[in-house]
């Protein structure tokens, strides 16, 4: 009985040490990586890169990112925002590849312009480098 308790104690200590060193890295390696950009606002128009627009059968949408302070890093959560209007930018002032959008309940929050995996509303993500 004494040997079993000792063996279980050693295994438990090894697990605690392993997750102390590698737990955060393992957690964040399972989260989708996203590239973020701030929208451009001109008067009432919001300009975003075309890559920020995601399409479904029921319409176009974007993902915004909200952050909160975690224990050792910022925790990023995506929110799905339906677009009420999405048109190509006719001004050409910012170059090709921008669209004018309108959406209800949309603030000036950072917007996902690329993601490593498909995203879901309320999902936790990490900001990653795609280069």
C-alpha cells in the first residue's frame, strides 16, 4: 500500500510540474490564430479590407475582437457581427481591396482580417503572425 501511495504521489507531482511549464503553451496552441486590423472610419462610413468579410448563406459578417486581462496575457474573444451593407470602395483612396460596410451594434473594435481556422461566435483566439 505504501508503494502505491508513493507511486501515485510521484505521478501527480510530475503532472503538476509538466503543466506548470507547458500548460499555457498547450492551451494557446489549440486556439485559432488571427490577424487583426482596426477599421478606417470616414464620417459614417467604415472601411475594411475585403479579407475581413466572411460570407454565409444568410449574409455577410465580420468578427470583432474583445480583450480582457488574463493571469499572464490578454484573453481575446471573437464576436460575430452581421453586416447590413457591404459594397466595394468606390473612392479608391485606400487602394484596391477595401469595402464599405455598415453593421448594427458595431463599435471601433479590432477586426479579424485573417484566421488560421474557421471561427465561431464567442471563441477564444490568439493574435498570431502569418508571415
